[in-house]
């Protein structure tokens, strides 16, 4: 059946041509030629020789790459259905079966009939949902209605569009969900009602009200658009960005995850889906799974398979029967951005070209030798709403891998999922997906099969056969082996399967699959761990037995680093660190597990991060090493060496010339770095309303201002502050001495800016301090040099309380003063030590404010708290059903400050002194602090930005326990909490399943510090800051209202489900 989202041919029933957006063939050709000239890959557009009809379809709703439809009224799926009903009146839209039988006659439905039918269905549902819609209009919160059915009938499809006309968000539930998965989706999406078809009418919906789906299409309905508009959820805000459908993942790694689409994503997917370069598609016909005689399919213009990929043998058979089989690559999350070229001469079904080659938010990212992964960034118009609670520059990774064949041709050939690529101990790769498909196709006895062998020397198979075959019979084993033998000859030697590496599951045992029919590999590896171990005779797994190997530990580590990173062993030296190789925390877990098994003892992730090179690890663990301290510098030595280098660089700078510039009477000209993060966006918001600020230069990484705009929107800040000329975006590079600016722009800023707020810093608690030198510390030096040049400026640096919470502190009270030249005053993390280094006195006599920022929590106004931060990750991990426990600490106070309060506090601290000067207009009244800043004495002013009214950790847990919906969860010591988290790593869970695994090393350090006595009870002096900042002075303690607001946001974003 043809989806209603796709417009019919631009011609009326009488044959009268509907005026396209670009009327006239010559105008159409000229515009298309201009588009081809601007497009870096003209092959994805129709050629100039394409038919007039094809060109009209491509331009029917404006430029095919435009971000909106040309008709400003077409801003929703509901509007598109009504548009089709009016413009294509009396034209056939659908053919649908009268009865569910193969010989049934087909009825037809025109576009105006479809529009009228969905209107009447919408009115019928409006009566049933009157209370929910009325409440939604009162609160301006869009109601969610779930739809549970097979999804293959016209009644189901009409219901989907009818609900869109009511302005509702529709949760599409798969029948294959487990009951727990279904209940999880209903709760996390806050579904108010479930519409069920007859088959699913008795499904347990966990108390959510059920309503039956329509069982017949209304006949001869009258058009009553106005009536529907009167009773629907009204159009609050931007309808283009309003939610339409919530689809969900398969739940192969845990509970299914909601994927939220908007009118924007669905409308743009609809527009592109029917556009082919040399084929016009009048109708789509939904076929059931392929089988039997393929000859009738040869009459189709195009056959497009969906779901899991077809095996090579099926594709070959289709092509031999003259079928034009092509495919579109995409996913539930990102739409269909890649397509194979549709001409019959192209027989490569899974060789795709990028339909959006010039879109900066859609990339093929190289992830290995000849392998590419499709990744999408915030801003790609076809993508669902995937970035709630995430950093703006954090990509969505599809986990689909491609090769480019031929190289640099622009044709990307799908190889399978990232977890389908098996990397063997010899460095060779096997693509498991095609291998599994070929084996299943070669043997009718095989129901499901999964290839294994990642981090092992060879490929093995787990095989499930159909019930009519005895899995223990020699005949069955022979059938399977003959199929494997037949397939082996098509694959390279390292991917071929030996007979003794096949395990046929006994009767009653199964391989769990996703709704698309793909075997859940990680689940299979966990369930059949013992069988896999026996299959590989145990000796393939790193264990104590390997300790007797004569292979030096350094060579074991070199091979291990190579296997994990994909870098050749020849390029890995003893001093090469895992960070040099691009190994992040997820891959570091693999190194830790392999090394632990090799050594026969547990190795903490923290040890891997603190000793990230081969030489350092060998010196730590190799008993034959000449000196266990060789190659290992203490963190204090590293910090002191870095400080020494920086001081030498300071002394090399030429003396500063006299500065004749005077204090600006028109307001400060402020340069701010790190504007796209949580604090950065809040700072921009606060500075934008400050009467002391005349101009703001916002330095941020990114191709244009849109990244900054989307960062503000994501955090609930109106991007209107970017309109006008008061805030100017500039691209920023942390490693460039000129800050990423051209020389003219640098000079202009150096001679006009009066204040610099340095807020850009990477939030990585897993790496050592050396990993901050080339970007964060280097950018601080560049900004100091900038302050030293041209007009005299003041620098404000957002430091951290972690820079003074180490064991070297002299007092449990942290005063608003420098901590002295003792590296151990900072915590042992690289992040804390890098902040300590940049907080030391310099010899440049530049006035500097150290803003020692404590733990920030979500905004009081919006409740938004970034889910990439430590405490949100800790809580989400605690609430996860596999953990269901929260850690306790013997001494930890909660002195969190809401991020909007902290931003206004900083703004007040920056400008109180300047505001006072302007008010006195040259009078001699001056604070002691301003004298210190100007008389050559102390050029540093320190502020502790922490909550002056801390509460205890047990008090916070009490608030949390009373705010979650699943009842109280267990409270356990942090050491036990970390132990349970570690155990889930051993079970095969990843950071995608459990966010706490991203910070496992950091949590291990917390547990280690707690084991040494729990640390001190720190007291932060805030008197000076409170005196200067009304915002901090008036800040109350952490309370239930704050926590409840933050939890509500996380629930809506799908980050937690309690």
C-alpha cells in the first residue's frame, strides 16, 4: 500500500496540470542545473536529460535539500494529508484488500476519501480522549497515546494519521515487545491511553486505559476540518518541531528505548522517500516476506527490501529474474539518507550514495582500515530528537559499518553492524552479518545462527536448528557442516570455519532474536559462555596459563593495544599511550579485562588510565622489570615539570608596553570561551542581560553559529539573545596560539576586549594531567598571551573546587585564597590537577579572578541538568534495573548550586567593581580588592562558588527516595556499588547499556578514597563571594523541588524510567 505521506503525481483527475513550485520546464531545468552545480555529488540528483515528470516531482515542494516545504502551510503530517485531499481530489491513493485472503478483490480509496475518513476517525477518538486533550490544552503538554497492533492494515494506518490530526504524540508499540518492555515504554513515554487492535485487546497495559481500534473505514464521511480543529490538542509553540511518533528500539541490549520523531523529521523523510534519479514511483505496494517464484516481480519499477539485509544468494536470484532490486540505508533514528542508484544496470543493491553530500551534520567517519561508520550530528533535519540531555557536538552513532568500493568512488557498501565485525587476535577482521546470512540461506535446517570470535583466533558458530531436525543427530550435524563448507570457499582463510568450531544448540535451547530477526549476539555470548569457552578449549582466553608464556609482557600489551585500537604493532612504541591511540573508556574496559586475565589478578581501570603506556604498565606489573619505579613519575613530579615549563615560557615573553587605554564608559567588551556547555550557555544568558556589558564575543568550536543556537535551545534558553549584534560568535581552537582567529580578527579583539572569561575545558575524569596540556592548558596560555597583548584586560578563569580537595590541603576549611605550591592540594584526577596548574600565580601582573566553581546542578528555572555529567550518570546508573541501588558515603556534603544561580553569581562578581567605578565617576572610593588588583601586590582574587547552606548525603538520598516512582531502592556503600557495576562489565554490558561504565575509573577512585577513611568534611568559605553576589547570598539549600524538577526532565528525555 502507498503511504499517505507521499504526494501523488502532480496531475488532477481531469488531466489538468497542477502548477509546481517552479513553473515552466526551462525554469525547472535552469534551477535544477544550478542545484547540480552547487551539489558536490551531482549523481544524486536527476540529470538534465531526466524526464519532465521526474523534475517536477523533485521540485514539487521546493529544493529537495531545503529544511522546509515551499508552501508555508505544510508544517505537519495533518496538513499534508489535507493538502493531498484538496489538490488530488478523486485520484486513487490506495488499493486495499477486501478480505485477508490471497484471492480477495481490492477496493480503492481516493486522496479526498482518505482525508475525509481520517477526519471522521479523528472526531471519534476525540470523544474518547476528551479529558486527556482538555488537560493537555490546559497545561500545554502534548498528550501521548499508544498504538498497539500488527501495523499492516489500512485501519491501522488511518488511525495513525487521524491521531496526528488531533495533534497527539503517538507511541507505536511493537507486538514483539516483552511485557516488561511494553510497560517500560508506556511509563517512560507517559502514555495516557492504549489503542489496541482485536488481537492485542487482552494485553496487560499495567493499568493504562485501553480503547479498541476502529475495525472498519468510515464510508462516505463528510469533510469537517473545522470540527477536528476545535477539539484537538491546540498548536502551541512551533508545530514543525512538535512530536509526531515515538518509535522504539528493539531492546537487544536491555529495555527498548523511545525514539521521538517530529513533524520536521517525518515531513522531510516523506518528501525524499519517493525521489529517484531516473524512476518515477506512482505507488508503493507492501509485500510480505519474499519466497517462491520471483518472476512476477520483474514488472515492478523497483523492489526495495526493508529490515535486515538480504543474503547475496537471494539478491543474485532476484537480479537473474530481471528484478530491479535497490535499497535505502537509514534507521529508525536518522531517516533514509543513503540510497543505491536505481537504474537496472546497477546490480549492487547495498552500494549506497549519500543523498546529502554537503550536509555538515551527516558524515561517514573512518573507524578503521578501510571501514567507515555513518554518524549524525545535531542539526541533521531528517533525524529524530536524539540529543536531549547530550552535548551539542556528541554524534549519534548508527553502528553500521561500510567500505568504500572502489576507494574514493562515493559508493559505500554495507558490511554490517559494528558489533558484527569480529576482530581476531591476529588482527584480521570477519564481517559476521553476511557470513550468518549465507550460512542460513545454504541450509534449510538452520533456524538461527550467530558467528563469534571477537578477540579470539578464529570464527566459531552457535547454531539453532528447526524443531523437525534432531540437533544431536549425525545427519543434522552433516547438513550444517555441508552448508558451512559451501560458504567457506567464498570467504578469506581467516574467516573460514572449522568443523570443530560449530556448536549446535540442544533441543529446547534457542538464540534470542530482535523483532527484525537478528540474533542478539551479546546476549548469546552471555547465555552460552560455558559452551563458547569449551568450543575454544579455554586456552584462547587470556588466563593464568598465559603467565607461563615466554612472551614478554611488553609484547602482549603491544598486541593488545593494536587489537583494540586498530593501529599496527609496528606503530606502537613503549612510550605510546592508549590516549595516543584514540582509546576511550569503553575500549579501555577491554584492555583492563584482557590484562586482568593475563596477569591472573584484578587490574583497576584507574591503573590503566594513570599508567597508559606499555612502559608504565610493564614497570607496574612485570616482576622481572629492573625497577618497578622506572618510567613512572609521580603525579606531583609531572605537575611540577609542567609548571616549570610554563614559567619558562612566561619569562620568554617580551615586556609589556605601556597601555594608554582607559576604562570604557560604554560597558565592558567581554570575550567568553566554552559557550556551548551547560555553564557556558547559562553565562551567555546572564551576561546578555547585564547592564555592564556592551558586547560579547562568544568563542566556541563549530562550523557556524547554529551549534551555539542549538546549545541554547537544548538547555531551555531562548536563542533570541543571539539576534542582533550584541553577541558575536567566533570559531575557537584550543590548540591555536591565535585562538582559531585570523590575524586581523585577533588584532581587533586584542585592542578592544576588556575582559576575558575562560570557561572552555574538557570534562574527562579518566585521563591523566598530561592529556590536558596540549589543549586546555595550552589554550589558557594563549588567552594569557591575548590578555598581555594590546589593551589591558582582566581574566576570569572558571576553576574547580577539585583543585583544592586533595590530601595535601593544610586545613579542612577552604578559604577564598590560593592554595600554595603543593600539587597534592588537588585531587589526583588529571582534570583537577590541570585546574590547579592554571590557578597558580603568574609573573605577568595580569588581574585574574579565580572562580572556584563547585558542583553545579540543574537550573531552577528549567530543571535541565546535563546527562553527560557525573551525578546524573551516577543516579541513572543507580536507578537502572540491573543495579537498583544507590551509593552511600561516610562523609560527603551536598553543596550544589543551580547552574543559572552560578552564572548570575559569576556575572555579579565580574562587574561589581567596574559598576562601582562608573557610579563614582572617578571619585577616590575604591575597595581593598581593587587596590590589590592595581598596585602590583596580589593580582589574584579567588571566589568559592558553592552553596553556603550544604546538606548531608543521607538527606539527599532521603529526597531522592521520596521522589522516585518505583519505591525505595537499596542503599549500599560506594565500594559495594562499584563492585556491582564491575560485575555487569563482566556480564558483557557496555556504556550504551549502563551510563556509569563511562566513568568506571572515576567511581573506582571514589571508592578507593572512601576506603581510606572517607576523606575530610570540607568547609568552603564563601563570605567574600556572598558579600559581592546577591544570587549566591540568597541561594537556599538543595531541596525536593529542585530534585523533583530535574528527575522530571530526565524522565521526559528517557534518561531514567523511575
